[in-house]
C-alpha cells in the first residue's frame, strides 16, 4: 500500500480537526485514501454552512451539494481530484465581496477532473487585476449551467498540456478590469477547450472569449458585445486546431477592435494552424470591420457563414472560402433583439456548401443557454440556424 502523501496527510489532519469542531466523525488518513466517495451538503442551516467548510473536509471523488442562495465573502481552494460541486435547488451565488482565495479567485481549483454545476460567481477582484470567478490550476474542468459576471476574469486557467476544459450552457458577462488583459473567459495553453450552448456578452475592453488551447471547439453559442467596449469576440492568439461553428457572433457599436474572430494574432505557436469557420451568423454593428482576422500562415476554411453589416470577410489573401453571403436584416426573426433565426423566404435558405462531417455545425443555440442538435432539412442553410 502506498503511504499517504504530505498534502493528503495535511488535508486529512485539517479534515479531522474540522470534523471534531462540527461534531462529525473524522476518517483516518489511510481511510481517506481508500474510502468510498461521500456527498456533503452545504447551507446556512447545515453543519457545513459554507462551501469553504466543505473544501476543508471533502475527499477525492466526493460530491458537494450547495443550497441555493448567496454566500457573501466565502472563498475556497479545492485540492481534491474528481470533485463534483453543484448548486442544489437552484444556483448557489458566491459573491466575492472583496475576498479572494490566495489573492487569485473566488475558487482556486487545484485538483484534477472537477465538475462545477449551477454555481454563480461575481465580484472577483484582486490587486494584480487577475481576479477570477474560478482560477483553474488542475487538469480537467467541466462547467455547466453556471454564471460568471462582474469579475476581472470569469474563468482564468493556467497552462496545462494535459487539461481539457468543457463549458456548456453557461453565462459569462460584464467581466474585465478595463485593461484589455482580462476577459469574460480566458483559457491558457491547455490541451483543449470546448464551449457549447453558452451566452457570452459585455466584456469590459477585453475579449468575450480568449483561448490559447491547442484545440478549440466553439459551437452553438451566442457571443455579443451589446453596448460594451469589448475587443475581439473570439481570440485564438496562438492558433490551434479550431472549429468555430453555428455561433451567432455580434460585434457591438462600441467595440474597441473591429475584428470579430482573431486567429494567430500573437503568433501561430500551437502545433496546428488549421481553422474552420462554418455556419456562423456574423454581425458587425460598427461602421467598418473584419469578420475573421488571420495571421499569415493560417490554414483557414470559411464556409456557409452569413455576414450582416459592413466589413471584409477576412484580411488574408488566398483563403479557402465558399458560400459566405452578406445579407440585410429583413430575413431574420428579430435582429433588434439579437434573434437571428431565419424567417420564411430568407435568402439564406438552402444556400450552403457541402462540408466534411468532422467540421459541421452539429448544434444550434437556444436562448438563453441551451443547445439543440442542428436539424438536416434538405440542403444546408447559411448561418447559425436551419430554417424549420
């Protein structure tokens, strides 16, 4: 049998102390390694009143259920692997209120393979202006049905070539410190990022989504600046094998950068420089702009996108491009309310080009945060939605 590591022993000691205070039965350090996963319940009227109390006693593989409500000024570092952290009965709202874990975030997640579901993070600020709802330091994070808003960064992850980050049905809004270096969602050099069925909007000077991941899959989302001063809607500064498909991407009139999707702006340093931009509805509400900005050397394929508003499709010559069409507003359900589903008679119907299966838009966004399979009805339609 392996001996208990120093971090595990320290965690076991802390857990034993807290269990004594709370009147719970502590486990030995050896049992903590071998025991079955447990479920911990958190709430104002429970033995564990705050998430940070659960962080001190939980073990690898445990589930922490946090009662819906506000937890003001409670911050935590999670060191366990294979944790599930879930709001119960609705979202659990963690309001930073000037507090942070390790001067980094509301939650610092150092363990591997963590799942976060129905948690709301707001107000994270720290002196270096990198305060985040979640600072992801472990390998592997799945976030579902969660909100991140009014932070310096919504999620900020470090570099980890073994980490896969998946975000589904979540909201990121009004984050950024106003310095251009902080964003609604900022993913470092991880192995992969997947974002689906999510709503990102209103970043303060920074980008709505920035990712240095080696592989990016951004499918079936709504990404809009609204009236904010955001920069890029999607920034993939180091390239990477990337699919941007089935999204409604709206550059607002106050955007501080005229490019919607930027690829390789800081150098194509990832192993792949392959980008597919497929079946998106790209809306530019500025007077000028570029829909897809590409670094020299990019291997991009732009197909079946709808362009709404002024600007060039791309700034790089020789790019593979098929069936991208500029249209007016009359063919959409309610463009003033960012509803760019197709109306009957739209010129986008049945105008799409054939695509390799692996690069197709398989999901459609349903507001505010859902995703449904994109139907196949005859020839594919242009843009983010199939007319039904």
